[in-house]
């Protein structure tokens, strides 16, 4: 049987996932797709902040009260999140959820939170308040703290599926978590996978393509959820230090070795801004980015390869 593409689409972790396997065996391909979906569902049950029994929900419920023993993989994920926070000087922060709760980006009318409310919320925000301890225990050290893996969870899930597939001998495939992608091998015709970057002015159109032979790509954009305040576009991404929605950038795309890192960095660069973001990316091995600012100007890191759409 010649090579064919087998696909499965499903909404998971609050996002649209598409899994693709290139294989000459339909039965094996369908098994790998099912295995991938089961793995994402398992991760969702661990990390979802909206499920009462999840590790995230239990940690949030016990903030300021006691430390919680978490599964080793969640403990290690939290440790990596804290390392990313240090690397980005706080631009990436899993404790930002209480700040996000102050805003409703779907309303037509918008008002900034009261200064006192913002100040009080900042008191329970900050990655330094997350205390990992011995025996996989984690303590959120102030009452009212809440963590969320929204800026890294889909990338982590994509990486986990990719690793399972590689361990089982998959040679070509894609895990697409609403724009956070991991790829294996090449397309049927031997060419690299082409990852489309949406035009922030018209997200139905593709502005650029990144050819990807291995690794991952993640995009963070504020062209769907944003509000205008004092004549400026504010993104749905919150600056953890100020508690204010960021401005200046419409879209960030990061390519690198794994989706977890790309996912987190795409959010971080939106907070950091063009100059600091490009400087950081150019220090990291095998990691590249494209940034579209609020004037629709394209900024790229060193050595990135991309194509303009026709």
C-alpha cells in the first residue's frame, strides 16, 4: 500500500487538535492516532484548571494552606516553568491567572480594573511564590494564588505525543494543537512540512510559511482577543509584573526543538517586546522567531528560514 495521510480532529484542552500520521498501514495509523488522543486526554485530566480533581485545581484550592504531593511529571513541568520564568525575567509566569481574571476580552465595552484591585492581585502573583519541595511536593505560598498551564500545556501535550510516536516507530507525522505544532519526518512527497503564519490583519489569510523538517513551532497572536483602550490595542496576554495587558505586538511565532519551549517563549516574547525578545532568542540554540508588531512590521531573529505566501 502506498503512503497516505491519516488524520484525526478533536477538541481537547479547550483547543482544536489535529493529529496526522503518514503511513502505508491504515490499521497501524489509526492505532497511533487513538494513542495520541488518549495521551492528550490524560494530560488534560492532570493539568486542566477547570476540572475539580486535576492536579492544578487541587494546588489552587490549597494555596496558602499546605503543600501538595503531585505526580513526578507535573513536578518536573512546574520546575521547568520556574526555570523559564527566570530565563525570561518573569515574562513567563504560570501564576498569572488571578490577573487574567480581572479582564474580560470578549466584552464590547471595557474598563481597566481599579488600582487597588490590581495592586492586591499582584500581591498573589509571581513565580517566586511557587515553592517546589522534597518528594514532589509543591506549595503555593499565598492564599488566593492560582496557577495555570494555559501558556505551556498544549505544547507539553504535543511533545508527549511526539515522543510516544517516535518510541513506537512513527517516521512521519504532525501534532497540531491550535498552532502549537510538533512534526516528525517529512511529508509524503519528501518535502518539509509548511507551517502557515496567519496575517494579523486578516487571520483567514496566510502571510508567511515556515518549512519544518523537525522540531516544533508555536504562535501567539492578539488579533482575535484584544481590546482598544486610549487608542491602543491591548493583547489578551498579561504582563505578570504590571498586571496590564501588553501592547506593541500582534503576533509572535517561535520555532525550536520542542513545542513546550516554543509555546512558553511565544507568550514570553509578546510580553518582553521586540528588542528584548529578539535578543533572548538569538542566545538560544536552534531557536528562532518571527514577530509582527502593531504597525504590521516584520522582525526576525538570526538565521530563520521562512517564505512569503503568494
